[in-house]
C-alpha cells in the first residue's frame, strides 16, 4: 500500500531547497560582499551562517525521522513539539517570511532585465519602474500555481534549476583580463573592513535561509522520513560548496572597485555572461519564488487546519484543499495577493531584513527542540537519523547571537511582534497547552539530577541552613482549603509543600481510579491559584497507617521532609482526637509538628501574624518567628506584619526585652520595636484569655505547645481560642538558629 501512495520523492525537496539557496543574493550581492570584506571575510560569513543552517538541517532531519512530518513542514514540527500556541506563533511569523519572500524573489527577478531597462532609459530618456516586469511576472506565477498546483511547480523547478547550474558552470569556466594577469591563491586573498562584517552578513544572510524550504512539501511527499533528511542536508552542503567556489572565482577574476560598483560583475566573468547571467538570475529568482509560493500556502493551510485563527470561517476557508494532493488553493490565492501587494511597493529590502529575523527565530526554535529532546532522553524519541545535542545547542545560541549582531532594533522588533502574536493566540486558545509539552522531558532530567545532588549534599553538610519541607495529609480537601493555603504561603519562596489527600480504604483498582480522579479535581482547583504546592493522593486503610506511610515518604523537592502539618475545624474539633493520637508516631521521625485550627473567618492579611512566646517555648520560639517570616513573603501578606507577644513573669520584663532585642538583631528580622510587646503574666492570669483579647483581629496567630502537655491536657490544650481566627500550634523538635 505504501508504494502506491501519491506524492513526491526526494528530488523535489532538494530542488526546492537548492533553488532557494542559489537565489538572487548569490548573483546580485556576493560580488559586493567580496568587494567590501574580501575573500576571507565572506568565507567567514559563510562559515558563521552555516553554523546555524547545518545544525538546523541536521535537527529537522532528525525530528522528521522520529515522527511523521505532515502538511505544514516546519510549522508542523514546531506545533507538535512546542504545543499549538507556540507553534502557531512561530508558524505565523514563518508564513509571513515565506510569503514576503515570494515578493522579494519576484522583485529580484525584475533585476535580470536591467539591460532592457538601461536600453529603454538611453533610447527614450525615461526610467521605467521595475513593476513593469515584476507585477506581470507575479500575476503569471500566481496563475500557473493556482491552475496547475504543486505538480507543475515541481516540473518547472527541474527546468529552472538546470538553467541555474548551466549559468554557474559557464561562470566558473569564464576568464577575465584580471584573472589572466593576477595569480589567484589563498595567500593573495585578504580580509578587509572587519567593522562591516555583520553589515555584509545581514545583506547576504537571506541566501542561507533556503535550506529548509523543501520541508514545506512534507504533506506532499511519499516518504518524508527519507526525503527530508537526504534532500535538506544535501542541498545545504551543495549550496555551501557552491558559495565558496563563487567567492573564490569572484576574488580571482575581478578587482575590488569592479566588485563594489557592478552588481552584475558575474556577467563580466562568465562565458556569454551578457546573456547567461541574466538568464541564470531569472532562473534562480523565479525558482526561489516558485519554491516559496509552494511552501507558504502549505504553512498557512496547516495553521488553519489546526483551527488556530480566531475566526472559524477563516480556518475553514484556508484549510480547504483540492485534489489527491490536497492542494491549498485558497491559501495559495491569499498568498499570491499578499505577495503582489509587496511587489507593487517595489522595495522590500527593509522588510527582508526583519523577515530574516523571523527565519532566525524559526531556526533557533528547531535547534532548541532537538536539544531538548536529546536532554530530555524521552524513550519515545527514537529518530532513525541521529544528530548531536551539542550541534543543536550551538545552532540555537548562535541564532540568537546573530540576530542581535545583524540588527539589534530589528531583533527586538521581531521578538516583540512574536510576543504580541503569542498573546493574541493564547487569548483565543487558552485551553491549549504551551511549552510544557517540549520542556517536560528536560525538566524531568534536571529535576532527577538535582534531587540526587541535593540528597548527597544534605548528607555531607549537616550544618546547612534550615528551610521548611512541610507535608500535610487530610481527607477534608474539598471541605476546607486553609491547610492548602498555609502550605502555599510556606512554599512560595523559601520552603516546599506537599499536600496529600487521604482516601481511606484498601488499595484496589476502583480505589486507584478514584485516587486519579480526585487528583485531577485537586489540580483543577489549584490551577486557578498561583501555587508551588505539590499535590498527590494516598490510599490507606486507616488514618494511623496513613501517617506511618506519610513520615516515610521522600519529598519531591529532593530535601527530606522535616515538618508535618495537621488541620482541624475549630468549630468541630472531633477530628482533632485522631491527630493527637498520632503525634507520638510523627515525633518518632523527628518532625516539627504544626497543627492548624481553622476558623470560618476569612484571613485578615493586613492585620498581620501574631506570635505568642512563653517560657515553655525555648525551642519553639525560633521556629515560630522563622515560619512567620517565611509566610510573610507570600504576596497575599504584602500588607501584613509580624507582631511578637513575649509572655514573662512580672519581674522579668526588662531582661526579656533585652533578650528579644538581641534575638531579633542577630536574626536580621523585619520586626520593629513597636511590634514587640512584653506581656507580664500574673499568677491569676489566663493565657488563653490574653491571646483571645490581644489577637482577636490577627490574620494568623501562632502558639507553641509541647508533647507532654498533650498527655496532661489532651484535646483541651487546643480549645478555648474561639474569639480569634486561624491558630497555628507549633512544636519544634530542635532549636532553629536565626543567625
């Protein structure tokens, strides 16, 4: 069946690419380039340019042999790798560059008729506009492609490429008086005007952008996995070799002033140059135009086929294809009209430069995709053609560097335009995934290596500074979210939080499916918040067995978990009994314990965090202060503050003040003297009444406790705080250093 499939082979890919590579720039600009920077300067430009195009050719060949590259060529590769939103953004820029390239090549085609324009000016003393040739040429080209489709376009490519190579052959065997009287050789060639190197690079770089032109025919190929690598890579290297030979021939055949002042210097060198070079230029430009007018509509058709445009009727119109090859008739019509507008303008040099920027963005993206696939080590990425990750990485970096070397304002403008297009696309397609589809593997690899490194480092460095790695388990995730919010505050900047939803029962297929559905629901809820909390579910037959599993779980952060967070409803404290029954189990693992008493009251962030320190809080105090500082780093607490209430005996007020001053100064904490209150405790005083009175309006109140108190007081230890909002009870297993 596969052999009977209708489509093109490898040769059209090669012809489309090589006809674009050996285009107008080669005939009109290379002589000027050699005149300005010399033989070695242009050779350097060719090598630098191919440090982008060769990795790109290797990368696109590699990706094409891992997945079927369907209609749209480069757009298809990027949209299936970076996601549809990013792919559409780059695809639109790619289409614009391809469509305007059609106009650029048609305008350059008119330059082949310079002898005619010169004759007309001398004979009739009137300067004919170039549109006399370019506009009819664009109309004829449009009619041919619309009427006959890609098949006639490919047949024309065979003819024009043959003419192109004949003209180059006659150029290479031609001689001049200069070449007869001067010895050509590497020692005699020079490198001049280095300050103009990147100016010249910007002028001739469009010549390098044809290497992936043939990929746009992907939807019309019998076997893209074979045709794209062979056609693309061979065209790239053949083009590079011809560039070097042309530069050699120009340097050996003409003096500097002739190279600078005669854009048709090749016609002075070639045999029958007065005829064959204009014909060769016409062949090269029209073949490049054909290549672009074949590729651009297919890019547009593929974008519309993915329903990426905001207007559904526009998607339907542009995605429509005709015949066995699904010819993009409507997309071709729009492309031809679009290109004709730029042909009428007559001068797209400035536009061509920013279009080169879009090509560079495309090349950089392709190389980045290849590098991330290599780095991510996805088992499903098994291309039959293998490049190397360092080629792809170099190609991506050099692409960005060259953009800014060529023209910094244009580079910035290109990136700004890309951002604007992306924001529009995301606005209309917010349901589509973005960069995570390509970065997921790379993130996995980076995370894996980081976790191993952190584990080994932690074992070696036992004196590292403390940071919370808190874990919470609760069966009440869909009833109350105060525990999740607290983990979110802790993990925003300084710590890490893991939230586990408990599903009670024995592990089974049905429970496993329930756990997956529950996790999806939790993730959907947290997507609406800015969160750094890691979510998961746990199936366990009892709360105690769940805690036993919990204390042995490794943290996704790579750190060891060091804090357990429990939560109960202050108005319905029955669940608190289960928590207290398992405190000793938690403390066996040397975890800090925090128990959140949730209230129905909304958090009053602007009222700050109140920290209550008593004599029994010798180890708890520093943890409470550190935790309050960490929580205050979350944006929700931007208007908040920390207020410390230090409870002491009546005769210890001054001593306590000095101790607090030393503690806060050494700890460099943002707590002012006015936010420290020394509270004398008389024998008749009730500490809970004091807390209820002074912290009635606090956003969060922190109170220390000890395990021994639970043994004596039980659940009553955590009751009696009815006049205040959320209360966080804290027991530290070790003293945390503030300095």
